[in-house]
C-alpha cells in the first residue's frame, strides 16, 4: 500500500504577496504561510480528515515508518511542525520518546486530546525555547513544514533545529516543490535553497527520496531529504 506523499492540503490557496525585507528582530512576529492560508483554525478539520482516510484503509503512517527505519530503539525525536500529532504518536507507539512543537493552537488541541501522554509545545519554529540543545536523535519536519514557514525565516529555523540534534543526529524533511504538492499558488522553496540552509547549519545531505516509501528521487514535485549533523 502506498503511503500519502504529504499531508492533504486545505482547499483555500493564497497568492504570494511581494513582502518587504524584515530584520532578524521581527522574524518571530511574522505570520507563517500556514497561518495565512488557514487562519490557524484547521485542527479539527485535519484530525477528522485523517481519521476518515485511516478508516478508508489509506496508509497514513508513511512518514513515521520512514523515520522509524532510521532510528535506534528508544530514540528521542522532535516532531517540528507536528500538527495534530499523527507522526509523533505513531513513533511513541513504536517505542520512541517524542516531543511535538507547532504554532497552531487548533492543531495542538487535537494532539493533546488524542495523546495526553506526549509533550506538546506551542511555539513558532523560528524561536523554540525550553528544549535542550543536542538532545534529539532526530528532528522531523514533515507535511510541507519548510515551505509553509514565514518568508525569510527558513534559514533561522533550520539552524535552530540543527542545534537541537546530537552529533550524528538526523534532520528529516519532506515537502512539495510545485503547486501540485503544496497548498499554495507558488512553490517558495527549492532543493538548492534548502540544502544551502542545511549546509549553513552544519548539516550534510545523506539521502534524498521522492516519497516516504523511499522511492529514488529523480526530479519531480516532492522530495524527502535526510541530513545529518556530523
């Protein structure tokens, strides 16, 4: 059974605004692209949609399975942009310790309702506090987290996530590269840009795939990337 390539996207799409240059001091005050297209109130809708997909027999655990295959037993994982907590919850069920972070209170409300046994933090990824540097074996940014960040914050976010990894830790991300795989009318992030941000953060590209089923990446509109902290 094929896993979902990415999170289902909301029906409403937004136009890219020209934007103005913003300084580092204002990064944590910007609205993410996710907030702009959803208004921060899609949690119940997303939870219901994935429940329906699971009930229909769709494989909704491709991301978790991909990540679990790259983790030692009992690993510590940060689900960055965790949404309703689907990936983190599955990894906890597989024996790992997970922490979820998201800026969308409506999504976290669903995560807390479903899995009160997991620690869920409400925070913008550009300014995550309260987590120990070097504490995680893996950081996951699935479900189009990277292209839905606020414009101009991407490098700062990747650097912050890299700092949370232990030496040898892994950053796993999956996101769309065209409008067919994004809830946007444009594709804000290229793989070259993403690799540059990771390189600046001291991360090294190890693997790249076209799907969460680990199909080889040979170009196309979606990519799953695995970077490590040396």
